[in-house]
C-alpha cells in the first residue's frame, strides 16, 4: 500500500507555503504522493467553511514538484473543463518538469455549471471524459497521431515533451457505474469517501469485472481523517449528520442496520477518527481489502494541517509500513 496526502490548496487555510514547504515536509515524513482536487466554480461543502479560494490543480502540483525530489503527484480528480490535448499537455509537462510519475485521476464532476462555464455541453460530459482519456494515452506515448472520436478529431498531432513514465490513470467516483468506467478505460478506481459497507459492494463489483475481462485494476481510497493524541480529542466536534450528507453520492450509500448514520462508528470507511493506533488499525482494514493507495484527507483539520500531517508521518506510517508484515498486521 502507498500513502498520499491531499494538499490544502483550497479554502481559507490555503497559502503558497503550504503547497511548497508542506510538500517538502510530506516527502521528508515518508509520504509517497501528494494529491489535489479540481474545480472551476467551487462551492465549499459545509465542513469546508465559506472561503472560495481554490488554486488550480496543475499549478498546485507544479509548486509541489518544484519543492520536492521524488514524491509522486496526483489529481483526485480532474473534471471535463479543459480541451483534451491541453489536459494531455498539462500532465505530460508536469511529469517532465518534475521528472517523476504522475497519477492522472479523471472524473465527471458534480457541478454541471462548471462544464457549461468552460464552454462544454454538460449533457456530453461522459463522452468528453472518455475521449479525453483516449487522447491523453495517445499523446503521452505516440508522435504524429490521428484521432477520430465523436467529439474530438485530430490529424497528425504531437505533444512534446513526453512524460518520462506514462501517467497512471484513475477514475474517481463512488457509484457502481464509476467502477465500470474505471474498468473500461483506466488503470485504477479511486473513489472519494465511502462507508465501508458501500466500499465492499463496489470492490465486489470491481473484482467481478476483473474476472470477466481478464484485467487487473488498482484501487485507492480518500477517506476523511481526524487524528489527535487521544481518541476523545480526535472525535470531539465531529458532526455525524453533516458528514453523512456531505457527498453528492451519499443517496446511494448502504446505510447501517438502523437505517441512518447516527454515530462516528457508523461512518467507518468514510471517516477515520482517533489516535495514531486507531488510525493505523483502520488503515489495516483497507489493506485487508486489497486497497493499493490510501490518501489522507485532513480537510476537517486544515487549521492544524502541519501538526496533523507530522503526527501521521511520525506515528502512523511506521505502524503500517512494518517490514515483512502486511499493513493489517502492522496496524494491530
């Protein structure tokens, strides 16, 4: 399992030094990757305050690349608000300048107004996404290529420089349809926060598609994390109802036996809240399910981002990276 961290490139806690100095520290603390989101017209969720600051993802990752040596760079996820060749060039240039692997996460987005504002037909976003991924794969590996799709057509085009290693592609989404889209065109499936029962359902479907198609997909997760020296402090102030309704896909989540999310424990999978031992133990549950990439989302604690990221690097990562043991054993 690899471990990434969502950068605070949005909201009131966003500052330039948190994209540069923090990326350097995250690398020093042992994280494998840093990740960003993507919006053009960002409207914060309630848990994110009201500040609409949002640094463009490729700019944020370029800042991180310039401050680091090896840490990998990922989008979770870019949405269809750019022309495909521009997306291909941005990922290729980021990988080339950073001289490292880039993770190209793609998604449809949930705010239809963003696509319209970028000049795209919102009813064609699925086709735009599909052709964008196809075009990117060609642009990253081929020279003087042609492409004839439903939405985009190119003759004898080339993007240079090429990425030193072709980016790994992910599809981000929480529904069964998102799993199918990942299997159709990407290397992995990377949902946002999901309750564990819902994650299990989606992973079961992913493995079914793998067997039917004879393919192997990576799987990642991006749960919210609230960590402190004590379990009580980490869970203090958690608004269960707000988190249970914080995602556009929550209507499709599998509910607890009671029929609703009532306690912090009911949020298992979408929220890890506790001390370092608790968090490490919960990560073990994801490792047991074959999750390849675990991305920490600290947006509930962005006001103490440095402190919490260091605590994870110092106390959690060593527990889940024990040499010769699976993460689940290391976390026990």
